[in-house]
C-alpha cells in the first residue's frame, strides 16, 4: 500500500519562502507522476505542480515562475520550493502520486500553508 507523507508546511510572511517535501513508501518502483495540488475551503482542488519520471513538469498558472518542483526519483521523494508567497497561496497542500499509467492516484493527508503578516 502506497503511503505519502508530507512535511514543510507552516506560517510564512508575504514574500517569504517555504519548501515542502513528500516521501512515498510502500513501493520500490520509481513513480510515474508525483507532485502537489492545493485546496482552500469552498474551492476545488487545483494543480500546483507535477513532475513525471521523465522529468516532464507542469505548473499551475498561478505559481509559474515562483514555485519549483524537483524530485529524488531513487527515493520517491518530491520537493516543492515556494518563493514569493502571497496570501492567495495559503491552502492545504496535498501530495499526489500516480505509480504507473492507469493506476489509481494516491494522496497525502495534506499540509497547511499559511501566508500572513
């Protein structure tokens, strides 16, 4: 059973930075896709960034140029470096993993990011 464990959320001032990490356990194979979504109350979960095992990367429009996703494929770990954070980035950030094409997706429990002065 795949499990995803997120870390790195917290409170940051506007303009600040945070780095999120997500580690997958329960699988030895390198993931097909892994990354981050975020959600605020009353809104749908939205894409933040996704990276594939071939290093193809997709970012949500609102984070392009500010957030950077990277991975340690050998360890099934992904990182999200978030810079120039603003209050609109405040959300629960969920780690996402698709182990192989056609598989069910797996989600972490979420980590809260709060951007406030």
